[in-house]
């Protein structure tokens, strides 16, 4: 699964640190999510979508893995 967090965050001119603060996580957590190193929990995904004012579907892009 990929995400559009960085692009959406930058459109709103919000730093990683500010997003992290508003979601009650560390800046490193936001960085890891943006770089596809960590998948957020469902509550965190909803918090990010709320802060960025987008739906979960707009935030994450599901890519089916080929067998």
C-alpha cells in the first residue's frame, strides 16, 4: 500500500513535525509512513486523514500484489 501523505501535507503547507504533533506521534513516525517504511494503525490513519482534511481513500493507494 502506498500513501499520498507527503504530497497532501505539502499542499497544506504542514511540516512533518506539525502533523506529528497534531496526531500525537513523533516526526520520525510520520517520516517512516511517508517513506513506506511503516504502515500506520487504523486510528493513526484516521487522525492523519482528519488533520489533512481528506478521506482515507484519498490518503492511501492500494496496490494488489501479483502472485
